[in-house]
């Protein structure tokens, strides 16, 4: 367990529609008897300062966790819209940077934030594993908000596009720490992984 980074806020991206899971709200999808959001929060909370959830729809579904729920105001426009809302919220909390994690990645490393912030919080940094980058798992300086808003206004909707020049930090390990749950088969695989864990 690493020391929490108080100048860094966290944002759980939970706006996906879960189409390949039959349209279920993935944040509340049970994994070993606990909602996915609970798994992500348990791993992320000890690593940083305040945490919020990016999600549209009824915010009351997140009341058990006591987290602020940030609506992005652009229903169906993807995680870049959620990121913009998150950066504004993080700045209001006095944070210098925001770390994003998708709600369907329940195995994020315990040293995620420390390693992303290893060289400071002035430039975007994205996590990588298995030879590919994971744009939903990244550190975003709050100073990037105007650039991201401009890209959004010009029609960009992909997190990867606004991270094109960012440094990446490799977390390659077996099994993949950024394994994400998109299908019922993925959910079964995640349950098997948790059952096998010490």
C-alpha cells in the first residue's frame, strides 16, 4: 500500500451503457457478491484524495458509497465528457491532477497513482500493459482542462486522442491489472481470478 497522494483526486468512469452485458449498469454489476464500483473504490481510495463517480442517470444508486456523482451534461458522448466534468470538480477540490479509472477494471494496482505521478503531476500520463495503452486509466493535470474542452468542442470524443503525446507507464504483469469486464465471460473470468487470489 502506498501513501495517498492528497493533491490528486480520483474519478471512476461509470457512464458506459454495458451493451455487451445486456444493458446492465456495470457499476452495480455484482462480482463475488460486491458491485464493481465497490471493487474499484476499495483499490483506489487509499491511493489519493477525494473521489467522485462520473455517471449520468439516477445518482441515488451511488448513495451507499457517499461519493459525489458528476453528470457530464452530454448524454451518450463518452468518457471525454466525463473527464471534463471531473477536471472541473477536481480543481474545485484544490487538486492539481485527476486520476481516472474505468468502473469495469476491478484489479487496478495498489501503486497505480504513485507510479503515474512518479515524475510529477504537470503532464498527462497513461497506464499501459501487455503492449497497449489504457486511456481510461490515466493521470490528467487540471491545467489540461482548456485543451481537452477545445478538443471536445472540435468533435473529438476519444480519450486516446487527447493522450496521443502523453508518457506511458508500463504495468505489465500476469494476469493483466487492467483486465476489464465487458461480457458475461469476462465476469466469469474475473470471479475465477478473485477465487484464486491469496
